[in-house]
């Protein structure tokens, strides 16, 4: 089946490629480095201190819009990085290289060993163990020695990729994986802490592959399923989150861990299946580090392609739970949390190409599609001008929904995969866009609406109408003013897809034209990336297509001068895809003969539009509006 955007050249498809990633989450040093005297006296490893997530305060949608200064997120591992960009910033431990300070020796209250009593202290020498010795201690008969050895490895490899590689070469990863099936929780904690550091960062993908080849993913899943220790569960999900930044491991994680993460972490920690009266448990939901890690892992693997999306959509309870987590955060300070960011980004990726990849989308017949696309051209005689000629007008409830009245074909409340495309999902997305101040969450919510509004299947038509009904267009327009390229890019593309609806197109042309033109380069504003400029040009093109009033509004807003400036740059300031997108808009403007006398500098516009026609695909003029939906451009961890 040919993609909706197959007619577009690769340079005119910003962010069309499937998923990019981000970098893994974090690595923590937990071992206090001290000289080792004997195996029996190795100090035990303290617990892992999680790094608190810093969040910004939410904004009230009714006040002034102060969200203009957000910097883009730092590269994390949202897989390559929601471009190895970062949906979540990668966080390093705050501990110093030497580890936290030890308490005074007198407070340790350790018993002396027999050797220390019998030997002359002057003959005793202190030294750090060599790496092979520490690795060998992982096989020691005493669990305390195994635990301390694993904790010491975690300390040694913190921030040191050379040590991490050496541990792999000496077989340390296999021995640590073996400890995951140990009977003692203390050994589990130390082994997971070491593994989490060993697989942190894109530079350590070899370690991630080695862990997978050692049977590490099934071992982590077994441990997650059987342990009730909160710290161990946090560490296991942290290791899985770091592993999920490696493209080669995304499908193995889905195959081995998706069901367990959903049923033993996400659903229980979300309290989706808890009685409404148990509000005390709901208060703990968003502060759960385990839930944060699990959603971060699934956020990364959701960008692994069509098969990954299919499995996640079909995972019972996953979609319902993610949406429940988002809805319970609305109106609270948790709306800006990393957990909400992860949930939104997962839903954005799962909303990608729904019409093409789901049985419901493939079952739509030609007659039904014609009715949806051509419903605006209705005649007084009860006929509609169909795509293939005149045909009798169908009942409104069967072929269209304009946002008023009951939704057709929905006898029961949506559940499971149906919730991804049902118009009821529009309201929580719009609430996020109006209240949230996390730029990554804003991008994810706008991207989800962009995906849902793309194309021509009936649920896309319904989504576009629902956004208008819920007064979502002004919310999207307001977000064009944010000083964040990725948010503006997602919002501009969402507006472009919303403009496929005739009434939306009129409203966008009337109320959003000046904001769109203002974001074009050529003024005194901040220079934006090529993807964002291309998205704005594509939105302008759709808004002026078959709407002369909007073309006039573009001229009145000073858009022609800016577009000519872009088209003339010929790659000096802008990439070829930006030049082509701007030329496409100018070419469409020139099609309105009645407006030519109103254009300023027509002598400049004419040669540009003539030149533009040489590299515009023959089918592109009438189908440029068919912007496909996009997956999240990065992974997170």
C-alpha cells in the first residue's frame, strides 16, 4: 500500500522518517570507595538515591501566555533522541568521582578480623583490588562479597566508558546477569545498579547487546515479576529504560517485557484499576519512579516501527492506562512531570498511521470515503457533488459529523485501541496544550493531534471537527508564539492537517495567518530550523488552497515579501527543501488571477513562480495538503 505522502519528495517531508531517539536515563554511583582490607570487611553498598526530576510550574490557560522562553530538551534517549534528541534529558549522578564521604571510622562499629588481631599492623598493606579480582568476586560463595563486588563495579564504571568496555571483555556482564536470579535482594540491588551504569549512554551499545546476548532481558523481566522490593523494581526498570535506547533491542524488549511492564508496573502504579474512593493511592501515582522508568522504556520502544506499534496497540490495558494517567494529572502540578511526558509521547507514536495500520482503517469503503470528503459540496436538490460525479446525499449520521450532536457509529464507550482515535481524546490533549509548561509534552500533544487529523479516513474527519468544537484552534495558534522550534513545528503541522476541514481552513486563515507569517524568517525574530520553516510553509499552502480570502490575508500580512526572500536565497540561507516549500506557496498564490493586480512586486513574483513549477511534482499542486502523520521524532529515557 502506498503511503499518503509517497508523492512528496524526501526533502519536502520534514520529520517523515520513522523514529529517532534520545539517550538513556541515568547512571548512579552508589559505592563508597574505600581501601579493601579483607573480603569479610568490604563495606556494604548504600542504597541508590534517585535524582529528583525538576519540573516547571503549569500555566493557566486563561491568563497571559508566558511560555515563550523554553529551551529544547537535552538529548536523552527517547530513542535516538521525541533525533537522538532528547525527550528526556539524561541525568548523571550528583555524586563526585570519589563517591560520598564516609562517616567517621569510629561510627562504623566493625568487628576486627582474626587476621588483624594476630598480625602486626605495620605488616598490613592497604590497596584497591584489581578489576579481574573484583569480577572474580562476583562468583564468591558469600552473598555479601558478591553484593559488594557488584557495587564496587558500579562505582568503577561510573562515567568511564573504557572501564565499562573492559568489564564486558572480562565477562563481567554475564556474571552480573547471573546474579539477577540470586535469592537475596541485596545482591539484586547491587547487580542491577552495576548493569544500569554499564548500559548507560549511546557509546555503550556494545554493552547493551552483550547484556541481551547473555539472556539479560528475560532475567530482568523474571526479577521484575517476582520481586516486591521497591528499590529493586526501580533499578530493573531503569536498566530496561537504558537498554531501550538501542535500536537493536527495541523489539526484543517488546517481545519479552511489554506484557510484564504493563501488567506489573504501569497498570498497578497508575491505579487505573483502583476504586475511585482510594484517592490516597492516586496521589502516589505520578511520584512513582518505577512508573516513570517503565513509561520511559515504552516511550523508546514505541518508535521501533509498525510491528512495535501494532503490538503495543493490542496490549490489553496499555492505552486505557496511559490515557488515565494523563487525565488524572490535569489541573495539578503533575501535568509537567516526566511520567506525563512519557505517556503523551507513547500515545503520539501509537497514533502514527492509524488508518493504514489498523483493521478499522482498512475496512473503510470507497463510498463512505467519498461521502466524508465531499460532504461540504451539498446541493439544494438533495444531491452531493461526489468525487466521481453526482450521487444522492446520504444521511448525515452515516457519512459525516460536524462536531454537533451524537457521534455516529459509537453505540458503546470506546476502550482499548479505539481510544486512540475516538474524538473524546481531543479534550485531554487540548487541556495539556493549554495548561502544561513542559515543551516536550507540548510537542507530544500537538504531534498526537497532528497524527490523528492527517489523512481522509472518517476518524480523521471527526477529529478535525472535534478540535473545532472544543475550541482547540485558538489554543494551537497561541502555541505558535512559543520560543521553541520543535513545539512550533508540531503545532504548524497540526494546523495544516486541521485545515483539511473547510470550516477550520476559514478560521485558521482569519485568526492564524499573521502568527504563521510572523514565524517565517525575514523579520527580526529568532531564526528557526529548516524543519520548522518548512512546516510553516506547508501550513500556509494548505490554508490558501481553494480559498481566495486566505490568499488575500497572506498578502496583507506581508507573507509574499518573506516568501520571496526565502525563495531567492537558493540555498545561501535555507536548505533546498525550504526554498521549494516557499516557492510552492508562491506558485499557488499566482493561480488566483483576480488577485494578481493586488500583488506587490509582481515582476519579482512571476519568475519565481515559473521557476517553482519546474520542480513541483505534477500531482503535488492538488495533493500537497495530504501531509502524513508523524511519529515522535525521538525516544526518551
